[in-house]
C-alpha cells in the first residue's frame, strides 16, 4: 500500500525557512518522479510548486517559488524534501507530496507564515 507522510511544517515568521519531508513506502520510490503541491483555502485547485525526476537531477519550479524553494530526494532513505527559504505570508498553505503516475498523495501538512 502506497503511503506518503509529510512532516516538518508549522509556523514561521516572514523571511524564515522550513524544510518539509515526505517519507514514502509501499512502492519503488527510486522509480518515480515526484512533486510538491500546495493549496490555500481560497484556491479551487492545488498549485504544483516543485517537481523532481526519479533519478536524474532534473527539477522544475513554479514561478511563485523559483529561487526560494528547492526540491530534493534521497532514494536510499525513500524521502522527498522541500527546502523553503525567504518565506512569505502568501506561502501559507497546506503542502502535499505527490506521486503523479500512481495518483498518490499524502495527507498534507500546514505551513503558516506570519508575524
């Protein structure tokens, strides 16, 4: 059974940093591209913010986070990461890790950026 469990969220002041983790199990982690999404209460759909290929160091980012957020993975630890720097209040959202080709997504974790 595919399981994705996010951790590392919480509250941070504007300009601060957080690192999210997503622990994966139930599938061959190293074989799959993965991504991070986020959703705010006023959004109808999730925003895809970062994507990473299964083994090559290929990544893409939404314009809203480019240069501030960095996605990475450790295929030995079966864990996906999102390093978030220079956080802004508009980054406040629930963040999800996702495996597109398995249609699998974690339960999400709240990130709140405020002073």
